[in-house]
């Protein structure tokens, strides 16, 4: 299984957040390091945009020996598809670049669900959401993505899987949940605003 981490520096709420340092290293490095702890991920690729705003990210990734694919800024679904196609992946795992505390055990739960339901179009833990924001994991069938991309509106192109959830009766979607009590009282664990950094640090120190 390959993991594609979608990331860009042009976030309006927190510009350059994925390169902002959290506890001494960039947020995107935290995400990559966590995904590497998975027992089943064979390859990690960062899917970012071709825009000049992401040049700094593209220059940084080779320094940490991480592969990068660059595509459309706003059509994230197409960007993810192109990355999967380039790597000849029939399925891929989608992870957000603003999730520095992504749990490798949740990644492996998703892959175990995929092994059990390998004819699924989508394996997810957010339909319904079973874990806090920042622990979202999806495994997407590459062919399903490209076959339906023509039907996506602008919002769905940016949010990739929202089309499938809105039209869930047309697709085989498997929702997994395991050890969710571990996160029962957990706060939001993704970073959308600079103020979220303090919440993450507090969570780690508690």
C-alpha cells in the first residue's frame, strides 16, 4: 500500500503551516515520520501543487528523502489520481498533511479492513467520523476516482472523497472503527490555525 499525503503551503487560515516547526521540526515531517511507523505502508509520496507557493516544500522534501508529485492546486482529486497512476497503484491511502499526530495503528487498522474487504471502493473512518480530526484515514480505489472525477463539482475536487459520501448508495464504502475509546476525550488533532499548535503541545504534555 502506498500513502499519498496531500499538502500545500497556501492555506488561507495558516499560510505555510506544513513547514511551520512543531517541537523542532516541520509539521509535514511529523506526518511523514508517523506514517513511516506503519507496518504496511511501502511508500510515501507527498502530492502538492505546481504553484510557485509550493516550491519551498518541493525543495525541502528531497532533503528528507521523501518523494514529491506536483499537480493542480485546487483540483486535489486529480492531483491524487495522477500520483497514484504514476506509481501504478490500484488503491492508495489518503492522509492530510496537517495531521502531525496521525496514529500509525489507525493506518494499519485501515489496511487490515482493506485486506478483509478488498473489493471496496473506499475504506474510511470518517463516514461516520469515528476518530477526532487529525486521525482521518481513507483508502481509495484509483479507478473509482478517475471514473467519477468528471462528476465532481469544485468543492468535491478539492475535498476528494466528499462526492462518494454524498452518493454513498452507488459505491461500496467500508467504515472501520477499532479502539476508538483511546480517543474518546481527545481534542481536535489537526492543525488549521496557528492557535492549534498550542493545543497540540498541551495534548502531548498532558
